[in-house]
C-alpha cells in the first residue's frame, strides 16, 4: 500500500516537480499546500504518513512552527526541504525532532532514500514506543514493587506499588540514590542491609533479600518484604543499571507467625504450651549455670477437684473455666514471666530474675486468691481452688525435667494439706513460706476472734498542754505468743487484702469509744461538753472502696457522732494512686465536717503538691524529722521550712514523736500548734484516757 505524503512548498514550480516525482516513485500525494496555517489544517484532516515541509515559508507561520504544531497533534514524521539554512534556523528545527533534511535542488533517488529512511525510522520508533508503553502498563499494573536504576545506582523508574511501599513518588525519587530511597534493615537485629540494587550493579549478578528484611518507608513505616534485584546488561554484558522487584509479605509473615504461634501455644487458652515452656526453662537453667547470681522460680499449679466440675457440668464448661483462668494467672504475673498450660488442668509459671523466696511466696498466694474468685459460666457459678508447688534454683539443676519434677512433688505436698495452698520445695524457703502463711492465717483468725484491740495516743495543744484529740492505733495480741508488732502484720494485711477490714473495724471501734468518753467523762471546769477529736488511720485500699463513704455515714449515724469529731489520717501513698478519686472522696468528707490529716509529712517526694491540690486540713510532720530537731541543725531547718510552708497555706501542724522538753520548746517557738509523743503520753488503753479528759496533762517542767 502506497504511503501518503503531504507536500508543503510555497514555490509552485518546485511543488509541482516534487508532486510529479513522488507520484513516479509510487507515493500518494493528494495535494500541495503553500502556507503553514493551511499545512496544519490539512495534516489534521488527511493524517498523511509523512509531511515534506519547506522550512522557509512566506507566511505568518513558517515551516518549523507548522511542523511543531503537526508533531504535537499527530504522530507523523516530518522531513524538511531547504535550499539553505543558517545556524539559528537549524537549531530551531532540531527542537521539532525532524526525521531528515532534503536539500534543494533534489534528485529523485536521494529523495526516495530520505523518505524511506524517515518512514522506516518512524515505524521503528512507533514500535518501540508501543513496546515501551506495553511494558510500562505491565510494570504499573503488577502487584509487586518495581524500581530501576542507571549504572550509578540512581533511580530511573518506580511503579505505583514501589511508590506506595517506599513513600516516595517517582518524581521525587528520579535521580536520587537507591540507598536513600530504599532502606532495608533486619527485623531482629535492626542492622542495615546493603541495598540489593547497588549490590547487583557492583557484583554483576542477581541478589536476593535475606529473610526477615524490613523496608523503611520515607515516613518511617516498616514493611516486611521479599525478592531481590538483577543487573540490566548492555550488549557487551556490562551492567547499565539494575532492576529490583519486591513485594509486601506482611500477610505471609502474619500467617507464618500464626503457624509458629500455633506450634508453641495451647489451642484452648492461647498460653505457651509444654514445648515452649520447656525451651524457656532450659534456657533459664543454662543461664543460671553460667551466672550463679541469676535466679528463677518455677510454680506448678493444679486445680483442686477439677474432675468434679467436668463430671458435673460437662467438658465444655470445664474448658471455658480453663480459658477464663488463663488471663487471671497472667494478671498476677509480670510481663517477663512465662505462664503456660501443660495440659488438662495443669498450669506452670516461670518467674525469671527471682532470688528472694518471699517474692515467690507472695506471687503464689496471689495466684491462689485470683483462682479462688467465683467464675460464672452460662449462669453457673463455679468455685475452685488451686494447689501450687514452688521450686527455686537455689539448688543447682542440670535440666528442666528435674526442676519440674520437684515442683510436682511440692504441688502434691500442697494437695496433701487439703489444697488451696502452696508448698516450697526448698526446706529453708518452705519454712519461711509456712511462717508467712501461718501469720496470715492467724491474722484472719484474729479479726474473726476479736484478738485485735485499740490503743489511743493523745495529741495536745503545745501552748496549753490541753488534750485536743487522740489517735486510734491497732494492736494484735496473739494468745500464748504475745504482741505482734504493727510493722509485722500491717504490711501483711495490706498484701493479702485484709487491711480494709481492719480499717473498718478500727473506725467503728474508735468512734464507739469516743461516744463512751462523751457520755461518761466528767464535765470540764467551764461546764462545756467534752470536745475531743478521734484520729483514725485509713489505708488507700479502704479509702477507694466503693462502700467507704456509705460505711462512714453508717458509723456516724450509729454512734451519733458529728463529723467534726472525726479525723482521718492518710499517707501520701493514698494520694498517689488516684488523685481525682481521692479528691472527690475528700470533698464529701469535708461536707460532713470530717477533717483530713496528711500523715508522715515530708517523707514523700510529692507531698508538697498535694497541700495545694487537695482539701487537707491538718499536716502531721513525721517523727523522723522531730527526733533530732534539738541536736541536728539540718533537721531543724527542714522542720522550720515545713512550718513556714504550712503557715503560709493556713494548715495547722501536729508534730509526732516528741520525746523531750527541748524538742517541744523548739516546736513552740516555730509556731507548731499540736504535738504527740512519749513526752506527753504513750499509746494506752481507753481506760487510762478517762483521767485525762477535761483536764490538763501533767506538765513535764517538774522533771527537768
């Protein structure tokens, strides 16, 4: 099929000669155009295979401009006709990327050769562009990221997936180093991985990304990726660049992790299974062998009478019970511990970095408590206990199996005692654990058997010596064993959850006693009723219980006391746990007239801030500052600073632990209003407070 050529020539004679020659050569020449404007119009209408364009047209639009417009609108090759051309004209023409130049006058053979070359070259370029577009469409539509570079490792191409994964647009990335655009690190070690594009160029060979590779995006996102890069070779075999194909394997990675998780975790509770636990336990054994200072504990747990639950309610409910218990066990332990299910109703815990048996004992006791809490499943309330065997590595072990064997022995010892308890395998630790358990058991019995009692220590006006209040102090007298110090049983009560019950008993008993004093005490000289405040210590656990305010209200009603006659002494630990909750409670107490006393002031790091933030009425300076106020200038300055602060805030001060007249006199001079200590009175039973009511305590000056 003959090619159609549009001839643009304003010299009629040359144009007609061209037309005749082209027709003789077998081309189709439908018409001759003499102006640039008309050339553009006819080219758009005819869409010829080639335009033979005279550079010098005597028209507002010359041949070069006309050619530029045609090329912009149509994919048509242009060959220029010219008799002469200066450098400026040639430079202009070159920007239109012509397919050749034919000089006037022309020869038919030369004309045909130039036209055929132009048509062939255009066909090749069109084929190349189509192939290029085809490859571009493929590369932009595949689901993998594709990046190509030149021989220097500078980016030349990125497809949309590569843009999304790297966070770079192609426009931003072109000309940038592959090392900057594609950063790779190892998932575990976080070390940098050499860029595969640069590695492929340098090594002249294909490379693959190692396992556990993360791609760092421009915005810091991390994506697990796979695959690699290959060099793009010249005909000589040398690399003229590289191409990298990579894909997001996050979903594959997730599935792999899920498979690994399933292999090492119990399918019912999702806790680590026997395989994973034994691996971690063996690692702990080997670590302890290398480092004798490293300690750990193993706890084997077996549910008591679990078979009865299965037989009574069925295995489905039994399985649900095990599922519900798993998070309870994890709640008690630390994030560094391993809680595993060995099978059936057996659980095991590995506590690392534990050398103190008391820590293991407390954890075991908390485990017993959480397991014993009722579980409601499908409307059925189930109560269950657990027996625990505890082993510490204080005795060197060679393997994990021996450790678990001894834990099993200890666990069965616990079962033999009736269950619901734990046993330590090591004899020394076993003795200590038993003592703590006995003390706790005794404390629980002490509450039930009324073995606790109160003593009262007066608080006096430092100027008048008048009794203004008393502080209720709990004491525990064990039958046949004597007194247990508060330092022994109060921390234990806080740990095992008995402190709230003790606090409630103290408040009820102390308020009743105050009411008795009011009814039975002699009327003072002024004939006014007894004016005395009762100070009661309240722990954080009791203060934040939901029924605390209701119980206070009940005590005031049953004892017919006014709120102004009650003072709650709290420590900084109460405030730290939940400032907003405590603030709301304090406000309600103040509405009832109850005073709030900040106890042990100065011993905490943030007590000062609470004086501003919370409605505190009275400040009690800790005895540790008062003890040496008359001999230690530093203690004196600290107390003076505390007094200045409290006075500036309008907070009355009680100094506790006053033992000498000198201490009292210094505190008087500093403006301290109230005092408490052995100088005035020891904690004593209620009976011995009666003589002090409505009278002044003996002045100590006589004994100076």
